[in-house]
């Protein structure tokens, strides 16, 4: 079955110009830059049933050639996407519905009346492209680098297309991330798994861009390494989609959720003990700390200050013009793909990484809850902020993995612990201190907390 594996990176016009002359691409450019004008018409039913099934149908005019393309549901994680793709050359620019037969047409659309499919929006752009040779040891890798500049048009609404697209022609998918990471060291390149088609749908309906990724299905018996990997990919991918949509809409809630994704990834990465030695997570933690140092105080301030909220989109646009965000995203993707936390760890670390999630998590939460010593903060509530990293580790695992534990009222504990976390972040006042005392007592006296404080071996 034909597939395309590609990496999309949002860029500015200035960055596209710099990429044309980038020494790395110049050195490995085997074909020279070529130019094409690509005119694309996308189709769907009035109810947008193709979009709902994750299917894209288009006609492309490329010079004198007309190509009909069907892209079916694939997978996209942290900007790196893989989809099934079918193409047919046509004699004229008219959709040929007969090509959409059972050999390619998705089963979930079997009952669809194809005659209801109509033109919906266009994506017209100029593409400068070249074949890049990228060696990985003795393995041959060929990547097509494409600089796309143009416009998505849906009715009277338009959005600029300005991106670098790296498509794998031959070799391992990891090479796409390696090339992108090197380019992002000095250029602002934002990994972005929103396709040109999704941008068209978003112009028609702002809410059509799905921020949610497929839910993570954790099982009690799965290894800790696997659980961390799927959660980290989920958080990284979600953070990229939130960044893209906040850049587009400026809705405050998206920025709040973006910061929470980064904070949860930071908490999970620091919770693995010998399964992820500190040396293996240092670069990730350092990058996350730098981002959170800038953006978490802004979000906390903006929750109560409308002026801060109004100014935030412009500040975020400046963040995306800096290489920092793109480089973090790409390097983290490479680290996750290589399972970098498992490198050179001890045999004990290997045992912890292969331990069953439910057993390991029960011990982790027991140690974190015991060490937190909540009764102390009923007496010294002014010191509660010192325990924010520990509270965040508890919250991150309770948020994403509490379904694997056999403990009572974990949903309620998660909610009450969140309230304590919010109070720990608030400036100290007599009212806040009293609220901290009361909330610490509420958490400590809850059934779930009492259960966590029992040693797992004694349960």
C-alpha cells in the first residue's frame, strides 16, 4: 500500500529564504532547487463526512498534469506523519469518482453517496524542492525538502502557507527528525502536524482542528518504559497542537493547557528514578525548565489579569520566532524515538523500566505521599510551595494512569490535590494560608490518600 512519511515545519518567509542558502542543505543537495506551481482543490460532502473519517480528497494541477489524490487515515505524532496515499493522473481537471473504489475507499464511508462530494476550498502555493542526501552510517537516505509559500482559501477567508516539508523518499524515518533538528539549531522551525487540508477546514470552522490526540490506553501489566513513552509522546504532540491553535486563535485556555502539558512532561521525566538516570533526562529537563520559567508565571498572572491575557498572543508569536520551541520539540522527538532515558542505565534501572506499571506506580505514589508529609503543612502552610514539584509528580501520574490502580476515590483525590496545587501557587496572604491548611487537611483525611500511605506490600 502506498504511504507517505513526512515532517511539516511552520516557518516564516525569512526562514524560507535562509533555508535556500543553508550550508547543510547546500552541501547535501543532489538535484538543485526546482520550482513548481501547485494548484489544489479539495472536496468533501456538505456534512464534511470525509473530514470526519480523516480522509482528504483533492485535485492537483501541476503544470499541465492533473492528479487526483486520496489520503486516508494514518498516524501523526509530534509533527511526523504517515498516511496511506493513492494517486491517479487524469486527462482533465474533473473529479473521477470511479477511481474511488473498494481498493482504496475507506470501509467507514462505504455507504456514502459519492455524488454529494463537492469542491470546498483551495490550497495554492509555489513549491521549491530538492533531493537531499542524508547519510546514517552506511544506510542510504534520500529526503525531499520542499519550501512551500502560498495561500489556503475557503470562501472569503484566507491563511498563508509558509512551511518546510520534509518527505522521506528512501531510508529510515528517524532521518527526517535528524535533518530538521540540525536546521532548527539556528532557524525558527515549528513542528506542526496540521495539514494544508486541515487549515482549509479550520477556516470554515475554527473548532474543526482537533486538539485531542488518540487517548493513551495504559494497562496495569505494561512495562514502565512503555507507559512513559506513550505518555511523553502524547504530551509532546498535544503541546504542539495547542501551540499551533493558540498561535491561530489566541484563546487563553489553549495557552493554559500548553503550559500544563509542558509541566506534566517535566514531572513525569523526573519521576522515573533509576529507570531514567538524571544524566539521560538532563537536556529535556533543562529545556522544559527554561520554557516553564518564562511561561508559567505569565499564565498564573494572566488568570487574574485581562491585560496580561491580551498581551500574551504577541509574546507567544515572539516565542515562535525564536529557534527554542522548535528545537525543543524536535530534539525531544528524537530522544523519545531512541528511548534516550534507557541509555547506559544500571541493571537495577533496567528492572525498574521493565516493571509492571501498576506495581511500580503504587510504590511511587506511596513514597511521594509519605515524603510530602501533609500534616506538616497544616502547621507551616507558608512552606507548601516548596513541595510543588512533588505535588506535580503526583498529579501527573494520577491524571494519566490512575485507571491502572486499585485504590478508592482516586478521581476525588486528583481533584482535591489540584486545589492544593493551585493554592500553593498563589501569593501568600492570611486568607491563602488558611485555605492551604484546610485543603491539606481535606487531602490528608481522604480515603484515597490514606490508601496511598499504606505500604503496597501491606495492602
